[in-house]
C-alpha cells in the first residue's frame, strides 16, 4: 500500500534520525590548548584522533609540552614565539640582537625533542576582539630565523599571514622552498589567491581552521560556506583537484563548551562533503606526512 505523502515524509525523517551521520576520523591541525580536559572531551566526541596544540591566552610553551607528555598519542606540541605575547614583542621590532636571543630560546626548545613544529606564528593578523592587530616584517630577522630553525630541525611552520602581505609571504617561501609551511586559515584568502599561492609554492599547505565555521565573527566572507552548511562548489572543486594541499583544524581555544562544539562539528560537516579519497587526505594523511608521524594509536 502506498503511504500518503505526509506519512512517507515522516518515515524518511525517522529513518534519518535512526541513522546518525558518520563520524569521520581526522587530525586537528590547529588548537590553542587552554583547557586540556575540554580539548580531550571534544576530540573523543567528534572523532579527532590527534591534535596539533600550541599555547593560547591561558597556556604556555611549557604547559603545552607537559600536556603532550601526558597524552603522547593525542597531542602534538608546537613551540611558538609569536609576537602577540608581550614578552616576545621586542624581538619582532627589527632589532637583530633581541631577535637572536629569542631564536636561541626557540632553538633550545626544538632541540629538546618535545615539539614537532613551530607555531602558531601570528606575523600578520587583522585585529579582532581581545587581539590587537599584528603586522610584522616577513623579510626581517625573526621570520628568517624561524624558517632557518625549521629547516635545521626538519619541522613545519604554522604561519598566520593575511592577505595584505602576499608579496612578502611569497618572497619568504621562495627563500625557503624546502621548509613546509602550514598556512593558518589559509590567510582567510579568497579562492583566487588560494589557488595562486598553492600553484606558486609547492611547500605550502592550506589549513582550513575557522574556515568551516557556519559564521565567522570577524568577517562573513571568511567562511567557505554559502549558507552556513554547504561549501561553495568552487571551493570544493579546488580542494578535490588538490587534495594533498589542504588540512583541517578547529581553531579550538576553549572559551566555552558551546563554541568548541560548534568548531568540532563544523569540521565533521565539512569532511562529509568531500569525496572519500579527499576525506582521508585532508582529514588525516596530509598532516601525518608533514609531521613525519605514523598512523595514530588509540
């Protein structure tokens, strides 16, 4: 017997409710570790097998490394000397002696073996709530020194540079073609700049943290979503054409449980829109390759 249309619709809705969306395993490329317990809880709930972690407003290089020692199969620590931290600001002013001292500190951290990368480095970052604008010289001693240390220690750099400094970013990448750079949030660049930078610089990986949020508080065009859920088809086409050049992240900062749930859920919603092959590469494989790590052990 054929069901009336309204009953057929109800049956379909009940079937969907009984078959929850698949959780896709991923590795989080971008997390500020301010609350270890909340981060672990979100990772467990939303399928994040591992996370690249670095300091935020309520943590430090030391606390991040200690958390990674407690949870070596979950946290991948990065060391940061980013200029938003007041203690590091003078080194970014162009004074080579001050920069040299801070770079020696970073060198010692990397030599200790507890860190797998450098970052997040907010060299060029537009102002946002609680965060003053950063606009530092990418040709200066700090950025050149950071890249030289990354080359020496064979680690990637997670670098935040927004669209006002594309020429300087290109020069930096050209000077260090053998240093992998994970471009935090892809600099929030539009698709045309994303494609241009990826084609010009083979060592550049476009990191998608905060780009998958339904709404970005700083600017509406920062999200890749056209309606709060669906990725613009042009962005999907670029990612599917170059799946080895993208990674996902949450930009977790642990301001509230609700905000973290939104961030983690947005990564799952994004990954579900990719083909299975792109899901694996963008979700896990590319970051593991960049970090030279084996598959995660649970």
